[in-house]
C-alpha cells in the first residue's frame, strides 16, 4: 500500500500535457433539476461582452418534452453590475435583439432582467440575466419562459 498524499500519475496543474482540472461552479446545477430537465454537460466558454473577452462556465440542459437546449452561463468577475450593463447594451446593438423587451423580474431574491425577443421564424425566445456577489449569470435561450425561470431558480443564486 502507498500512503502518500498527492498524485502518482503526473497529472498535475503544472503538466500542460496531462493537465487535469475540473470545471465547477456551484451555480451550475447537475442534480435535483426542475422536473422535465436533463443535465447534458458543463464546459468553459469565452464570450465577448462589450470590449472584453471573458471566460465563463456553461452548463447545458435539455428539456424532456420539446428537446429545447437551454444554457446556464456563469461569469465570475469583480464587477458583475458593469458586465450586465455591457451585455444589455450589446443586446440593444445586435440586430437579432432589435425588438427585444427588457423586463425586470426577481430570481432567488435578486433583481433580474428577462430578455424577450423573436427568432427568424418570429417565435419568442427568452433569456434571464442577473448578478450575484462576484458573478453574472445568464440563462437561456429558451422557447418557454417558464422553463427559463425554472432553470434560473435551480441555480440557487
């Protein structure tokens, strides 16, 4: 028996070839999901918001009824309020969101913005964005508002 604390397989954070690391965020639920949701995967993404390129953790979910794919993206940042303002400005400048409606709602006791817009087939889509201490969270898009809300609530953030 070996009673050594640490790795024996050379998979350390300093070894870029065999690097192991877990992508994790407590705001990405993987269990105890709302009824009708399946967790698919989690990975890191990079998104341009305003003039900044920022990394995020993205959870991918699928609804069991209409196979709608919905995402939870968590952006860890020192200035989440600034980031959300830049994101809303980006939406307002993007032709895809030209007729978007921005509605204030509450998610888990936080002020949130519900973004309602139409896709190319004129079908409504929904996103929900809000900030917590050091994060901005974005849920969506979804063709079903209640699905977006339920998944947002599941973040417990």
